[in-house]
């Protein structure tokens, strides 16, 4: 961000200054609402349309097609996906939490990650290849389903 103030920002500050304190509070509340709404959408898009996570997931699915896949490789890939998932989530969350006081984290994204990666780690520790295969496929379907939710779809300009 450059240190220069634009004409729009000056106009906004002038208009804000003219408002009485009650309307200033209403405007602040509305801005918080808009920013929270934008945050939820942005975190969904960032996590569920992440090309690297999708590629790692497709690689896992490819490994699942083999009868004798290496559990250590699957464990490594799941670990990479988990780090990336939470890294992307935190990156967006931190940016908005600096602007919005008491920002509610997107519980859908956080809980999906916690439950799904917890389940994957549990079956990977057990080493049962059928359960690993089942949970990877289940993770893929749930991740794919969340990527198609209204908040997670990318808008592409034509």
C-alpha cells in the first residue's frame, strides 16, 4: 500500500466527519459486517480453490489407485496438504484480523480441516490400507463439495 491518500479516501473521511456519532457507529457496524462477509468468502476461495492443494489431492487419489501404495508417501502428502491448508487459512485470517476487531474465524473451514486431517492422521497411524483409501476418497469428496459452495466459487470475469 502506498502512503498517499486518494481523492475517494478524502471524500469518505469528510463524509464520515459530517455524520453524527450514532450514524458513525452504524457505518462502522456496517463496514464490519461487509468486511466479515468478504472475509468468509475470501477464505473459502483461498482454501477450496487452491491449485496446489488440489494437485496434492489428485496425486493422493492417483496413489490410491495402486494396490500397494506406500503409507509413508501418503503420510508425507497429507502433512503437506495440512500445512498448506492451514497456512492459506491463517494468511487470510491474519490479514482481516488486523482490520476487524474480534474477527470470528470461519468455523466451517477450521472444523473441516480439524476433523478431516485428524481422521486421516488416525487411519494413517493404524496403517489399514483399505481405511486409508476410504478416508482419502471421502476427504476428496467433501473438499470438492465445499469448493462448490456459493462462498467458495471463484467469480471469473468474461
